[in-house]
């Protein structure tokens, strides 16, 4: 393993050990794969291509492509030593500028596309000014904030696999690649949405720390492709015990499911209403992107900011806050934190603060340079000193909250502090409630076994932020309350819910 210098990052340089390559091709053989043609589109030093040719001696043609000239020489020397009745084409070329469509059109079937594509993202390559990039396109069709705030960033392997599956769509064969598990799921999700002809898909998890020296959740993704009936499910195994199914991920009504069998047991809880008409909507905490200025702590000496400065401002825009860690830690959380919240709704003018709270405005102007250079484009063409993710819901007195960064479904009731509502940072999701008892009731329902199981059916725990508002919004909270037998009490607490039905509309927006 080479040191992780810029060249290593640029080419996603995690060369496959022979033991792992042999293990992979053995699993492929056990699946009944017997290719006539073999392709490794990023063959590196040739370990995978060599292992495939050794295992599948019936193959009549093999193709190896590699962009790195040093690796290409090593791979060529290794492969040319093979004395087999097979045509081998080794080419030094860039995956993204190679005529793959013509290559696939002429190959004998079944085709095996196998390998270990680069484990690097487009943004990482962009930072290195690398030329090893696909043509820019919003191939995932992200819209609005998803594109603005980073969902449009993707792993290079993701782009490669999507292209390979598309080129294979009119042929018969198998695509088998080593990937980060998150990338494998993205490829499947995209392919299922596009009705790609994947008739059978499997994920085999393996220990990347052992084989590559990196701490990442990795897997072998295998997709069998032909003109048969497409399957929207993918069994998950461990590569070390490839016959034991751990669980099955799947695609249902536009959703990617972490465990489709668990979901089927509780599908009555699926939210059917549009979010704009739902009685409860999960919200995010406040996004400000300038913690040293906007987040404050209090001590015997008064307020101070993250720069170590004493802060003398009015109380009007200062609210007690909990960070995500505070929500997750419960009673152990700090209660001396505060946040400066400049708006009551997104896009609201801020210049009135000059009259409402002149010392606060002076403080903001004092740190205007830091606030003005916030990188996210969500602040562009907005009033100066804007924050994001604020509305009436931010200032409700009672909330049921959860931190999205922690790998546990642990909800917490948060009430006001010193007569003011508590606000959260943007790692926290919450539903607003009008009373303490309402918050306690919702919290009790969310802690129930059926709610926990339902949510786990959507959560991929290896994700950077496993719990998201999108996942939480899948659960119909009112339906959950009804199923658990608390609807009568909820309606006493919230008579405005009486017009809610699963297929109709409620009487007015709530928050």
C-alpha cells in the first residue's frame, strides 16, 4: 500500500490484494457465472484481471484498461505471462474518454465486468485539479437545495458504474465491483429508478481495514443483467460467509429501503400525505455556518463567543440552544449555550435589528466580514446576516428532537429554558408541539417498538448522517398514535387535528 499522497487520492489508489481478488472470483463462480468475455475497466496492477482469467479459463477474450502508466506497465507484464487460449487487449486509456459502447457491442456473451474502481469523489478530484473526471452533468437530477448544498457531489465509482450498467443494458452478463457500501446503494437506487434490466443484485460486505487499511464500509456489488424481469431487491451477505443472507434492501414507491421485509410488516405507518398537508412535519435546526460568531456561551462574566470575546447584546435575538451532541446526551448536555437568531422566517429582512436591538446589530457588523464570506450559496441574494431553517416552528415551546449524526434512534423531549424556546443546530431534527403533554405523548409513540422497527427499515447506519428528515417524514405520526391507541388523548390536546384523514386534508396548516 502506497502512502496516501495526492496521486493516490487522484486515482482512488487502493490496489486489490490477490487474496481478496481470489475470494471475489470464487464467489462469482459459486453464483454460476461463466463469462465468455472479461473486462476490467480500471485494472490497476492487474490483480483482478489475472484472478478472473485464472478462474474463468473458458473466457475467449479479456480487456484491461488503466490510466496510470506505471500501473499499466505492471499489469501488462503480469497478464502477458499468462499462457492461455484467450485474446487479451491491454490499453492505457482514460475510462471517461474510451469508446465503451463499441467495445460492449462486439463482445461475446455472457460478459463479466469486474474490478475495483477509484474510491474518490468528484469534489476531491476537483480540489486537486485532476483531469481524471467525468463530464459534468447533473445525472442524478438533483434539484434546488440538494444540488446547492452538496448532494450533487458523487463518487467517481458511482458515475463509472452507472455508465457500465447502461452500456450493458442491451447485453447479457454481470457487473461485479468493489465499492463503498454507500456508493453501491446509490448505484442500485439510480438503476432501479431508471428501470435498468438488473435481474439479480447482491451485496457482499467485507473488511476494508483488513484489505486496504482504510476505515470505510465496503462491499462487492454484483448485478446480473439481461432482458428478463427486473428485480427491485438486493440481498446483503458477508463475503466471508456468502451463503448467509443478512437482510434485503429494496426499492418501493420511489424509496430505498434498508430492510424491505421489516418495512412490509409495518407499511401501514407509511406517510401518504404530502408534507405540506401533514399534521406533523420534521424540521431541521438553524443553519448559520459561523459558529464562532453566532453561538455563545454564558458564565459568571456574561456572554462570550467562540473567538473568546465578551459579547454585550440585547436578549431579543438570543435563544438557549442545544447542539446535536446535547440532544443525544440528554441530561448530561450543556445548558450554558445560546444562539443568535437574526430572523423569525427564512428571507425576512434583518435591517430592522438596527432599531430593535442596536447593540446586536453593532455586534453583527463588527463580525460582518466573517458572516459575509460564508461559502454556501443559500446566503446569496438574502438579507445580510441571514440564517436558514427558521420559521414559526423554530420558536414553539416544546419539541421532540433527535440528532441525525448519532447511530441510535433516541428521541428527546426539549422544553423552554428561562421562558424562551430552545433552538438547535442543523444536525438536529424535531417536530414542534404546543404543550409538554403533547411532546411526551409523541415521544412515547416514537419510542415504541413498531415505530423503531419502521424507521430502521429506512436507515443505513453506515451513512455519514444516518438519520435524516427525509427518513423521519416517512412515518405518519398521527397514524402511529392511532395504532397505539392514543388518538383520543391526542385529539383532546389538539382538537385542530379532528379534520385529518389519511387520504384527505387537515383543517389548515399547523406549523
